[in-house]
C-alpha cells in the first residue's frame, strides 16, 4: 500500500511540475518564444474594406464650424420683447401649455410667472407641515379656493394682462401672473 501511495504522489507531482516550464504556450498552441516567421497564416484573413470605410468616415467628422449649415427659425414663433426683469422670454407656439406654481415652505415658486394666452397655471400645495391654503385672485378671476396638502387648483388665462394672487394669511406667498 505504501508503494501505491508513493507512486500516486510521484505521478501527481510530475503532473503539477509539468505545468511549470519556461515554454510559454498560448491557447492557440504557438510558443511565445517562437519566431514570427514560424507562425502559420492559413486561417488569417485581412479585410481592408472596413479600414477604408473607417478612414472615409473620419474625414467626414472633421468639419469646422464655418462649414455647418445655418438653422433658420421662423420669426413668428419668437418673441422680440425683452422680459429679463420679469422672467424668461415667452415663445408663443399657438399650443396651450401648462405651468405649475409650487406652494411650499410658505413660499410660492415661482412668485412671478410669464405665460401666453390660453395657458393654464396650476397651484399645488406641497407645504410641510401639512396646511390648508386659501388661494385668492386679487383681480376677481376666480372665487377663493381652498387647496389642501397635495391638492391643486388650475386656471386658464384667456386675456392678456398682469394678474396678482395671494394666499390668505401668508404675505410671502403672494405672486403675479403676466399674460403676454
């Protein structure tokens, strides 16, 4: 039995030591120390069509800013009025839009909003702690509206002008809607 164990250990050690040689063979069976001229090229193919098309596409990518085509924007969709003091410029696309005024941290955000006719503004109560706010139109556009936590009220502005609103008992939550 000792002889069989000894033979088994010798065989295992020879198998383990056979993997530790200086002859670095890659998965393809080619020695790393072989000369390049000894490598068989039977299965090697060269596709130059991809290289040519890549070079052509690289030439198309390198264009300067002077070569870029100009983009024309129709003048009818752009407002020429300067509204930097009251907010962003209004772009009237003819499609009604929706805006949101957040009632949060005892502030209304944004406090001044510029919209176009037929646009709708929603006031949404996000205040924490949860409070009931009473939204008042200073110009009488709507009756006083109670807005509970996570509730909203919307109004569509059909006429141009400047309209003020307030939240009862919270002067910091007053705001203005400018319809142009």
